[in-house]
C-alpha cells in the first residue's frame, strides 16, 4: 500500500521534471551573433580613463614570499609524533616560538633563546595551527618582543 503511493509520487515528480526540461528546451536561444553595445565614452574627454590601484600601496601587506618567515607562540607542550618536544640545550618543553621559514623549514625557539630545527613539522602543520597574520615586523627582535619573548 505504501509502496504504491511512493511509486506514484516518484512517477509524478519525474513527469513534472520532464515537463520543466521540455519547457526550457522550447525557449529561444539568446542572440549571440549581435555585436555588443559600444561602451559610452567618458564625459570629461576622449580616451580611456585610468583606474587607480586598489587597494592603495600603504594598505597592502607583503606576500609570504616577500618575508623571511612567519612566527607564532606555542605556550603548551609541543607534541610531535606522540612525543613531547624538549629543547636539546636546556630541556624546556613549553612556551615555544615556532618559525615557519621561507625555505619551508620549521624552527623552534625556547624561552632561553635556543634555536633548533624540527624536521618532523612542515609549513602545512604551521598553517593549520597558526592564526591569521596580525603584524609584520622589520626585525626578528621586534617580532620576538611582540610575542613576549
């Protein structure tokens, strides 16, 4: 009983869809051979009006390839491949600065200022875990100061 009603509803929906397709098939095609209307000439004189750059140069940010690298703070312990990452020099295991460099390497800096490469991380990991870029700094020291190191 329910199967017949479902089959009938499905058949009615198919007929309605075919009618709609037939209706669209009977519409006239647009006239693509007619030339497009000529754009109106500017009122202030002949020639092409130059559009200023958008956004203005003072509002543009550098691209990723124009900066030496990106940095973010990582306050909790850093777990890589199931192991807590420690600084090889001082044994610190939290409060890192993570650098993603232009050459696609990841570097870690502990609170004591020791730098070490982390080959098990890549820029994709950095992009997944970092937020949007909120500041650009002219020097490394300015960036570290901004992040509290």
